[in-house]
C-alpha cells in the first residue's frame, strides 16, 4: 500500500471520471449482466476496449468461459438498473433482471434498452491483483437510439462509488 491515508487515496481515486454501464457475459446457458465502471479503449489497431473485472465475480468466470463480453452504454437519465446489476442477475426467458436482451454475434447478451453497445472477443487477459483486465477486440458496435448525440450514464450521475482501496484492507 502507498504511504497515503486510505481515505485520501479513495477520495483521489474516486475523482477519476468513469462511465457507468452494464457488462453482458455468457457461457452456455449461464448469462449475466453486471454494473461496471472500469472501461476504456486501449488500442486503435486492433481496436481494443479494456474492462477490469473482480476475480470473484460471476461475470469474470463467464467471460473466461465464453471468451467474449458486451459493454452496454446506458441513458444518463436512467441510472436505476445499476443498483440491481451489482449482484448476479436473474434470467427469465430472454430477459436479465426483467430487461430484454438479445444475442450478439458472439452469443453474449446485448441489452435492448442500451443506447449503444460494444461487443468484444477476449484478445488478452492480464491478472491485476484483485481484478482481471480483459482486453477485448471489438467485433461489433452500434447505437440503439434515434437520438443523434445520446448522453450516457457516468459514475458522477449517481451517489455510488467504486474502486479506491479494498474495504477491510486497511
Ligand atoms: C457503481 C458500481 C460500479 C462498479 N464497477 C465495477 C467494475 O468496474 N469492475 C468490477 O469488477 N466490479 C464493479 N462493480 C461491482 C460489481 O457490479 C459487483 O461486484 C457484482 O456483484 C459482481 O457481479 P457478478 O458477480 O454478478 O458478475 C461495480 C459496482 C457498482 C455499484
């Protein structure tokens, strides 16, 4: 741990602007959606998008087994789903927590209500302590709204926090 008070480290790290989105994952009959904030593009050629996923999350296992994931960008005006998707989701027919999904080209779920989506196959996985960094090669992407410039949800639109130092670890 750096020689910085954990509270300070948290407050500084929480200042990093982050998106708030849902990750879709699937291995066979097991599907999941998960609230995610650590997402960024990391290469232009190939086009790679990285997500860092807790090693103990269901999503982590499904991405490893399924070899793909989707990033579902959400309307900024509707941050309600993020609370429910911070626990493993319930699948009922072609819905996750009651929200309709369809299969992307890799078989991973894309949320019909997402304003935009990015679908990736796993290009490389890097173990990063508590998390695994999945570098995903983009295989599909698109908008699902009529709006020209939709505003997408960000961490600062909610009172939720993620990251900083591990709770109980100080
Ligand atoms: C606002 C918010 C942001 C989150 N961001 C991430 C993230 O970037 N990476 C991660 O591994 N978990 C993140 N989580 C935690 C997961 O959503 C949570 O651990 C979930 O239970 C794990 O999902 P799963 O076991 O259903 O796959 C976040 C949670 C919240 C509430």
